[in-house]
């Protein structure tokens, strides 16, 4: 699921940049052609509206799985503010441990919850840009048509920002890459024994 | 305490073989961070390069085309025949509207209304052609709606003209046919689905902001539908055909999605 999502994201971001270039929101920002997917607007639109299915189907399966098995509740909740501050303090002192990669620290929890929510908003704003008349009720939520475009752009920027941090940190802690390929170490079911 | 596997359906029932991880633990810890980053960057660049080739491969193109056709069907299902596009007030209307064509505005060739005729073809009972005078004498309706271009820009326009459904009924068109197809004086062409043709906000526009449409915007006759992207609104129309044959369109035949509903 993670890698299907990664593929869909790369295709959507790369083709989205090409579509954006046709009518830029910010005069100073054009994405270099070599960074984009699709060759031109028509190809980029084909890629974007193909990868959108991959993202939506995979995303729905992921959400259904995470909710049904209790994975979200177990892994992402709760986020304790005290632990959050402690983690940030440890990080700044270079003391943050990654001994147990099966447990997310509060910063990770917040980031993962955040990016899941951003992707959901991104799908909604994408639908509002694609179908501002058929989904006019949804489009109203984002203001005007250009409002939906702006929200969709900001969502992209936040996801790209997340990706930069996410990929850099995964590379710094190579243990996690092994886990991503093998399915990860076995985990205890009971949360009470989970933390030091 | 006993360790039980997490309830993932993707995890092998017997658990993951840890020996492999253990074997490579030393190696993993040895990995130089900079080397990993460097490797990742070149791997990323490599995928980008192969991406260029993949994009041009015929099989990928045909899969993308199939998905685009599937998206036509999805949009047909999403289309709400009686759902009106948002309308706006006269004070929000942009004058003049924004020009769009497959060439620049300097290359636009104005039409002579006196010589112009609208030809009818296909599944239509009364195929007599129409003069501009006859068309401009038809009862008109007005819509102030948003024009959205596939490129991403938009403006609010005030269009009036004969309702396309009323016109099709008047000429005895077969309303069960699949497509309404248009030919234009500038060799542009395009086609729309019958459901869109029958939508209340689809008109054969003759006026903009109550004045006859000016030359760059399709004088004497153009299509204006509130439920499709800008390029699905042919200008300088010379022929309307009602047909079951898929006729594509100028941009559609160059890779843009055919239905292109909004």
C-alpha cells in the first residue's frame, strides 16, 4: 500500500506541475519541464486522471484497513502534548532514540495524521477543480474555482514538504528501510508494554 | 512476554523471518549516510530518465487513452442533467471575454454574416439551412455563467441565444442519438454528448452582454454550455450534425479528454 501510494503521488505531483505550468498561480513559479510528467498539458492531464484512480482506490483501502483493524488507533493515537515536547527536546539535543521502529514518536504521529488529512483534503479540492459544476456544493467550500486551485496547490506544497522530510529521515535511519521491504519486525499487541 | 504478530493481512502467518535482517544488520549499520543519499539521488534521476522513455511508449499511450475513455463514462454517470451551474450577477461579467482558439487573435478571420449559413446534417427531420437573420430572430435566453479553460483560467460571461434543446426540437432532431457534432469556419470541430446538448444551460449563443457576439468570440454563432470546459464550445459554427458516430474533436484528437465536463 505504501509503495502504490508513493507511485501514485509521484505521478500526480509530476503531472500536476505540468498542468500548473499552463496557467500559473504565481508569476514567479514555473516548474522546469524536465521535472514534470506527461510531456505537455494533454499528456499530463491523462497521467493525472489515471493516477487519481490509483491514489483514491489505494487510499480508500488503506483507510478502511487502518480503521477496521484498529491500526490507526494503536499506532497514531493518542498524541500526548507532554511527550511531544519531550520528543522535540530530545531531538534538538540529538538524543532521540530509534531503537524501536515499530512505535512512532509523537512528532511522527502528528506528521502522519497530518499528511493523511492533507491527502483527504487534496482529493476533495481536486474533485472541486475537476467538477466545479457537478460538485458545485463541494466547490463552494473552497470559495471560487481559483480558490479550489489554490487549495489544491497548497496541498501539493505541503505533501512535497512532508516527502522531503520523510525521505531524508528514512535514509538517515536505514533500519526503517529494511523494515519497509520485509514487512517490519513483529509487534506486541499490548500497548502497556510498548514504551520504555 | 509472548510476542504475537500484528493483525496485518499482509504479514505472513508464520511471522517474518528475522534471520535476514540480523545477517545484514552489520551491513546496514555500516552504510555511509552520504553514500545512501548520493545513491538515492542517482536512482531518482534514473527513474526520471526512464520515465521519459516510458511516456513515449505506444503501450503506455494506449493504456492512458483507455483510462481517458473510461473517464468519459465516469463523467457521463456523474453528469446531473437538471443540476444548474452557479450563475452570477451582471456586475461580475468580464467585458470583453477572453479569447481562446488554436491560433492567436491576430490570425482570426471574421465571417460575413450576409454570406454565412448554418447547415444541418444527420438524424434531423428538417435539414433546411439557416441564415443569421433567422437564427437571431429565435427566442433567446440568457445565462451568466463561469467559463473555465482546461489551462486553468476562468471568467464570468453573459451569454444569450436560442436554447439548444429547443432548437433541436424545432428542427426535428433525434434526441435519442448519442452525439451532437459541430463544424466551424476556422476548420475547428468538436462534438458533445446528447445529455449535455439537452441541458438547460446549453445554448447556441448569438449575444454577449446583450450585444451581438463580436468577431473574435464566434460571430455569428457559437456554442455555450455551462457544464463543459472552454474548448468544448465551438465558435463560428457552420454545421450541426446529430449522429451516433463518435466524431471526436480538434483538441480531443490531440490527446485531451473528450467528455471534459466540469
